């Protein structure tokens, strides 16, 4: 797994989720990889599955799938149109290698797990729907690779059971993704504070698999400490398919990643001190002790002799009491900065 993925500080790991937005066409899949590269994502992720191993022929579509792809067919009929053959993923992995971006695909069945093991992925992603599928979790955990587990639709107890299942197989390299499994997910349902709950409960890196329509929730998650961001993207939101409408277009994906990196640049080191470039501003914006009038030599300074004005290059206002009652050694012109060398 990339060091950036597991780091508790530094840049977050950004997954560009292509999913099945290639619509079963490897050429579209390669174009999605190109978009992810241009956006400077850390990783581009697909989905690998054998429909007959994942769902019954009688499994219905989800409501959002019916809205986006129409009613009148079962889920398996829709998914068969979105399937890529195993060999296609070898080609996509090689294409990613040439393009210098990490390849990842989520397996949905045992055969797909075994196949993807040949492609040297940096880690495995467990989708939200498999968090209660202990045999699936165990099969991946036994491979010994780091695991990214999405937690949509689950309770904290279900997440705990999944984590314990993975740990029992000796795999402690996990990260958890908060997720709301709605497509799109309304922002008011997002509940970003769950990331903090997961981090405190399990002491592992935590991120967000974001299904909201825009990018601001992902940016908020970064500001709240997310270590991983996953976001669906597409070549064109008007394309036919279950996930296009809840995906970012290429411009939005690039914009999101640029803004994530800008937010990260703003974090700094937490030490409260002026930046060196602020010092010039401080000299202009801060104030100093100045003569309220022309003060003759030998004057014992009183409060009415002193005003507090810009610039801030003289004695600080906090030194006022240190100069009161002292005698001037020279004449001080009105509005001139005071200095200790002028006083007895």
C-alpha cells in the first residue's frame, strides 16, 4: 500500500472511482483512466465481478438504478451490460502502469478476488454491500494485503464485527471509509462526524466514499481529517447507466483534487508564529508609542505626552508603563517614535 495511504499526516489518498461507468467498453475505461491521470488522482478504481456469482437472477434493481436505467428488468440484466471480461483488467492494469497511476478494482466474488491477486494491486477495496459478508472479508484478509473497507448502510456494531473478522485472520492493515449508500446522497444525510467516531473507535485511518453530487462535502471531509477520499466520476453525466448521474464530470474531478491539495497546503505545522512575509505587514499595521506633542528635553513623561499610532517599528504599546515617569534626554518632535535611548 502506498505510504501516503496509511500516513496519519500529509496528503490524503484520492481514489477516482470509475466503477462501471465504462458501460462495458474497455476503450471508455481507458478514457476514464486518462481523465483520472489528468486530474492527478492517486488511483483509479474499477469493479470486477461475475454477475451470476454476485446476484440471483431474481434480485431486483435498487430504486436509484430503476430511475437511471429503467424498470422492467432484474438487476442481473443491467449488470451483465456493465461487465468487463477478466482479461480486460489485465489490459487496464498495464495501461495504468504506462500512465503512472495506481490501478485498483473492487472484487465482488471469490473468482474475482483470485483473479485480481495476479495484478499486484496495492490494496483491496471492500464495498459497503459486503461488510456483513464474512466469507468475502476472510478471503481478502487471508491474502495479507491492506484493506480499505467501506461502511455504507452499516451500524457501528456491524463495522466492529467486520473489523474483528479481518483481524482474526491476522490482517491489521485496514482503513475504514464512511459512506452513505445513496446515489446521489443528499448532503444533509452525510453525517461527516461519523469519520471521527470510526477513528476513535478503531484507531485506524478513516476516509469518505462520497456520493453527493458536488465536491464540497469531500473538501469538508479533508478539512476534518479524512485520509482517503473516493469519488465516482464519468466521461459524461448524461450517459446511460446506473452511476453516471451521481458522478463528477472530468472538470469537477480535476477541480476537486486541486482544491483538496490546496486545503492540505493550508494545514501548516500548527505552531502559532508569524510567517516571515507577515513581518512587513506587522510593521505597518501595528502601533508604537509616539510623542503626542513636541516634548522638551528634561520632561518627565505623563500619559498625555504619549499617543499610540502606526507604524509598529518603535516601542510597543505594551511598554507604555515602562516609559511613564521617565525623563527625556533629548527633545522629541511631535508624532515621532519614542525609543529607550531618548529616556533616562
